[in-house]
């Protein structure tokens, strides 16, 4: 196991665990279905935090996405995983975390497949972002309506899951 590698939970279509695998070994052309999550984080002004994924990432490097994505580990709830990953990636604590939608997707880009059962969450943050540069290239705060327009107009290279999740949750935020 590589330093900083983690285990992801492999699942069936009903989100029942069927195994575990190293994250470094799970993403390839035949990526098995596994658990993930997405979270949209807001500040006190109602702006949403978006991030550009680090350019060196194997999966969707340099692509813009929602605030944070990740994978629950074995025995970890989705909520615990969201809080852990946001703390690691963005250096902040979440307040008022809640699930806003169930979601499952499969996308391929540059020969790598993402294949996840991926509930979508929202939360609030108050602290200054301290991004982990191995995970995050850049962050930006956008007004919600500005964000929706940007995603719809494809003004940036938005991750496919982010574009779909926006359609699912735009009226639930």
C-alpha cells in the first residue's frame, strides 16, 4: 500500500459491499462500481465553492468540479467520509451537512473510468480554505446562479458528474 493510498469500498448496484480495493488500483478502463460522494459547500453569503482538481491527479486532473469529492473507506459512513475528505482536501470543518440527492454515474475520460454510487451532499463552511495542493489546483467562490449558468454554458471544463449533479440538486439547495 502506497503512502497516502486508501481503500475504497466495492459495491453492487444496491450499494451492498462486495469487496475493497486500493484507490490507486481501482480506477482504470474497467473500474468496478464503488462508493463515492460529492459535496457542494456554501459560505455565509450563499456562494458555492468550486475547485479545479490538481493537474497531476490520475482521474480528471485539471478539471473543474463541485467543492469536494471522495470515497468512504470500509466501515465509514458517507457523512464521516465527507467530513474527513473536506478536512484533508480543503482544511475546513463542515457545518449543517445534509444529503440532498442519491446519484450513480459512470464516465470515461482519457482512458480512465469513474463508476460510482455517489450521494450528493451540501454543507456550510466558515473557515478560510487551506487547500492541499496535491489534490486541488485552485478554488473559487461563485454565486449559485452564476455557477449554474457557467455549468450550463460549459464556460469551463466541468466534470461530467458535476454537470449532472447540478441538474439533480439545483432546486434543492
